[in-house]
């Protein structure tokens, strides 16, 4: 489908929904998908229910209204009710929790399509229910049940707790903070471990008081606000000025204690909530004393599981919700952490990238992983200009070569758009390499100081061109003849396909008529071949002979295959277009399989001025010595094994690289300024 476009110079960055695939067992090379996905082990999907989905949600002790864990699950259910019209049954165990199995069986027997148990204590009962009701789908929060009809929803609580621990250390004026756990079990120890590690990461000398309300098998610690208040008061009296709880309903006692201590002493005492944004749920009288909350997005997990089931996409296995997918995080309500948000976001970025590994065992410190280690690989980012599969295949070859030469670990990443590639480089400034076009470099350099490294060489050139193509029988003979003619272009992110032609039109006063996004360079060639537009703009690469020697004198008027051999053009035995020993390499060849006569049907009118080739760039804080070593390895790779290098960059037709300077990109800067393209256009 093409997207119609009226305003000539209105700029749009189209988001190409490209997914990278393929795993790798080698520590030197890893491959990721587009950002925003979470790891899931799945079985076959189910058919969507013919009627409204029936959901049974069994809360943990405390139920709806605990202002914490259960309420977060309830929020996810409520969202699903609104969006999908699900029919829900909500149940809560007895105070001792001894009837969990009975409740799961009850809703399963009653005809529920999906049954969710909110809490790890449902694990044993759910394993039995899943076996007894194989046609019912089940979900469990905070645990994993090995069954073909159960999804385990687990969280990286230690990562979110690390951030609120860092916040506590940054905001504490006494150098002493506290942690209250509901019940001393492994799950809650993850909260403790992250909190301690985050606080000590900021202040290695900080004092941290630790206290649990109850010990298993006594789980009353999750529902005893009086005991929570007693413990918190003791911590405040001992000199702590900030206390974090992971104690469910007992957390209400912490809020009361923070309020009382602040009013009694005239000094600010803070509470840190958990699971939900407890500033919004704890009541207005406590809001001035809630610094932040560690968000554990049980609502997201519950909602997404119901959503999948409602759409026939339910899958069993494990889904982990961590910082990378905003499954955990920290709240900003009240504005009390606004002054330290930049530091917290930096720490979040380091955890997501692997620069920091957060412990799950209390007492262990966070590990800072050097750039290029297996835990913190250098991210090699490619713009999604062709299929992700092609990019990943070449990227893994390059990563393996660079690992062999530099000893560093690399991760191949294909973000979902040009803008996302630039944003990823700015978000991880010390461990990203980006293979990006010149206009993306200009914007990235302006946005956050991304550095230039190498420029690509294609067919002996370190520049390329826009070609203006028309049907061969068209009466368009010159650039000026494009006045008022319909225009097919790849998309508004394309340097050769849109930006440079726009600059040429603006500077010459030639105004084309209606234009549309064809959806890529190949699609433009196809549109002209099919007569869907008067002219199109795509990249140009000069024709070569059988030995890849360039057959072009460098003048626009001789850019096309010579007219006297056009009639000889046909596919050779290797599936390439050959015209009496001349092989076209421009965008027309991309549709040769479906249109082997494309050269006979589509001709080149003229070319643009030189456009700098795509670039290898580095994040703004990338270590200079490491960047030099990587560039040296790239240059050596291209020089000593050109065939392997060309294979690694087959998706982009790179045949070599050379050192680039920022000044070489000035023509692109001037162009972007001329057409008003700036950082805001990244979207």
C-alpha cells in the first residue's frame, strides 16, 4: 500500500516494524530483537473464545484493597474488563490461605477460560489444578509451574529495588536508611538485595537497617500494618530518615510512622512504597511522606495475559518483566525525586544495557561490567533499511570478526526505526556503534554528540547519488521537466530517496506535483515500472563489468546503461541483469526477478550531487582508544579479506571503509537546514 502525500516538504519518520531473529551460543556475538520485547517460552497458541472471555482471578491474602500487590493485579483485571468485556470472578483466600486449591478448582470447574493466581503460594495448588483441568489456561504471578497450560509471570524486583535504594541514598540526610520485609522468603530477599546494592552503589558507607515482620510458615507479615508501624518507628527513632517496605498491606504502617516521625521531630522522614504507586493509593494525609514507590507492574502482567487469552494468543511458559520492558521501575508522583531523576535514569540505562548487574542475594554488591564484556556487550546498531534477517546475518559475521581481533563481545541490534537507532545510541552513550546514513548522523550528533568514525565505500566510491527515474517512453528529459509531475519516493527518512531531492527542488524552484511514499527503493522502481507515477527517486550505484570494475565516467548524462545496448538486457545464469557485459547496480535491479525487462522499461533522467555514504559512528561517550582499535580492525578486515567483508555488508553493498571526518558531512547539514529538518522531526 502507498501512503498519499500532499505537502512536499512535510517530514515524517516512518517506523518500520522490523524484527531481528536468531540466537547464538557464542558469547562473542549475541543477537536481539527490536526493543520492547520480553523473553517468553511458549507452546501452541489457543483459539480465541467465541464468547466473552471468562476469567477467574484469585488474589493473595489481603485481596483487592490492599493498596499494593493485589490492587495492582486488580488494576490489570479492570483494564481488561473495560477493553475486552471479560466476565470476571474475583476470590480471596481465607486469612490462613489454606483454601487456595479449593478456590482455583472452584473457578476452573465453573467454566473459566483463564484462571490467574496472584502470588507464588499458589504454585503447588496450580500445578494440581492445571493437571485436573487441561482445557483451562492458567497464569501465576511470581512463580513458575511446569505445565503446558500455565504461564509464569515473574519480575526483576531486584532491579527496581536497586533504583529506589539509589534514590534513598541520594536523598538521605542522615546516612541511614531502612528496609522492612513482610516475610523472610527468597522472593522478598530479592527486594532487599536490590535495595541494599542500590543504596551502597551511591554511598558505600550508608547504614541500612533490615527487619522482617514474620518468618515462614507464618505469612501474617504481609497483612499486619500495626507491626509495620512499630518496626518503622523504631528505625526512624534510631536515625534512619528513609525506609522502604516490601510488606504488602503492612506497608500502611510505614506510611503512618513516617508521618508521625516527621510531625514529631520537624524533620522530613520518608517512606518508599512498593508494587503500586502508593502515593496515589495511600491517602492524601500520607502523600507528603512517600518519596517514591518501586513499581512492580503486576497490572501489566495480568492485563497482557488476559489480552493474549482474549485474542487467542495465550501461551504457556515464562515471561519475565524487568527494567528493559518497564516491568519494574520507580514512581515519580509528588515530584520528590525530580531533582535526582537524571541520575536514576542513568542507572536504569546501565542496568538495561548490562553495564550494571544487580544482585539477587542480600549482601552481594552490584557488579560494574566493562564495556565489551559478555555481560555488557557493545551494541552494534543497524538502521532497518532492508530486511532484518539480511542485516543480522551480516552483522553476526562482522561481530565474530571484530571479537577475534579485539577480544570484545558484540551484540547485533536492529531497532524498529531510524529514530529508534539514534535514540538507542544516545541512551547508551558508552557502548554503542551505529551504522547509520549521513542524515541520521547529523541529527544524532546534534542530539547528543554521536561521533563519526568510518565511511563506507561502494564500488570504489565513498559517496552515492539520487537517481531520478521515469518510464522509458516518458517525455521527461531534464530535471526541470519534473515540474508538476507525480513523484514516488521510498519514505521520508531516505536521504537519497527524499531528502536530497527535496533540497534540489527547494534550491531550484522546481515544484513536483502530488507525491507518495511507495515503501522502499524497490517499491519506487516497481511503481515507475507499473506506471503509477511520473517519476521516482531512489539510490544510484554505477554499473559494473563482470569483475566489478565500474563502467561509468562520472557524469549524470551517462549514468544509465548505454542506449545502444538496452535491448540486450536480460537475466544471466546467476539471476543478474546483464546488458552486453554491463551489469546495472542501481535500485532497478532490486525488482529484476519480477521484472527482468526493468531496464528496457525504466530509464534514468539525471543524478543528484554527491551524497556521503553511510557511516560507522560511535556513542558520544565511547572510549576513544577502544573506538580506534575497532576502526583499525574494520580497516584491516576490509583490506585483508575483502570477500568476507563484502559478505558481512552484503545488505548495504559495502565493499570497504575509510576514515571519515565530520566536515565531510557538512553538505548534508546544509541540506537539512535548507528544508527545515531538525531534531524535532525524529518524532
